[in-house]
C-alpha cells in the first residue's frame, strides 16, 4: 500500500530522489510505499511490485536494489 507524492524540487535542491528498485532519478512524482517497515520511493507501481515480489524475497529489503551498470 502506498501513495503518490508530488515532488516540488527547486533548481537549487540537490536532494534527488531515486527509485528504490531501478535507481532511476524521479523528477516529478514518486510512489511512496512502506516495505517491511521501511519507507521506499519508487518511480512506478511496477517497480514497487518487482521490488516487493522479486528483490526483497531474494536479497532482503536492506540492500539497495539499484542495478549495476
Ligand atoms: Zn523504478
């Protein structure tokens, strides 16, 4: 369960939000969801689903799920 949150980042704001699953920068709107007690930000519902159903069972929620290029 989660909710959409609009990000109002000013140009001087360096607090860039990245998706917890794919690691992409989230420019305008993030999906905020609590996963096993930890609040995570996602770029899409798909990423949340993949994170919860694929990443967490395999790697645990404490590991950043960013892809390695
Ligand atoms: Zn994502």
